[in-house]
């Protein structure tokens, strides 16, 4: 014997499903944003250290662009920039997918 669901029960289940999906989506975006924040901090630190190194070298008139530390910092900066671009694309994809889903649900209603 199968239980027949009342309309309000169906609405409550739809609401729970929507909330669950929104929590998952928000959590995923939150994780990406936390990673982006950490990456942004690394980027800032690398720029700051590179700036100090360049400033000291400029001041002493001894800029040495062959210094391995300079190359390491430039590599860190480029890597962080690429990571931030990828994270931004992923967050935009998540947002876009949710918008498409919402639009589809509205058109089906």
C-alpha cells in the first residue's frame, strides 16, 4: 500500500530539496572563495617580497634579475594569478549552472 502525499507535503519536500541544493552550492562556492583568499594572500606576500627585493636592489644600484629568489617570486606570482583565474571561472560556472537551473524550473512551473 502506497502512501498518497498531500500537496503541502510535496511542497515541503520541494522546499527541503531546494534548500539542500542551495546549501551544497553555497558550500562549494565558499570552499572556492576560501581557496581564492588563501591564494590571494600568497600572491600579496610574493608581490610584497618582490617589491622589497627590487627596492633594495634599486637603492643599492645592484639589481640582479638572475637572482634565483626573483625567479621564484615571479613564478609564485604567475602561479597565483593562474589559480585565481581558474577559481573565478569555476565560481562563475557554479553560479551560471544554478541560474540556468532556476530559469528552467521557472519555465516548467
